[in-house]
């Protein structure tokens, strides 16, 4: 959704050209393209889903899968 707003309004609002979803939501509220409470709800939902995704990746990592050390790091 944020990408659609970036495409539609990015040429007129340079701050919307941010690469980050959360920063774009902040800017959408600041310039009043979306109501602040909607942006806040979308922010919370995005953080929740990303957290769930990362936790799911940790839980469902294949057995024996581990990080490979490169260059002795």
C-alpha cells in the first residue's frame, strides 16, 4: 500500500520516496494523505507481521541449518 502512495504522490512529495515502510507511513500522516490513526494502525500491524515472520523463520529453520562463518568471523 505504501508503494502505491509513493508512486502516486512521490513526484510531489520528496519525503515519500523513503525506502522504508514505517517512514513512509509517518510521512503519509504528516502530509495528511491518510489519517494519522490509520497510519498508526498500519504501523502496528506491519511491526506485528514482521515480528511474526522473523519468529516463524527461527522456529521453522531446518534441522542442522546454521549460519556459515566467512573469513573466520
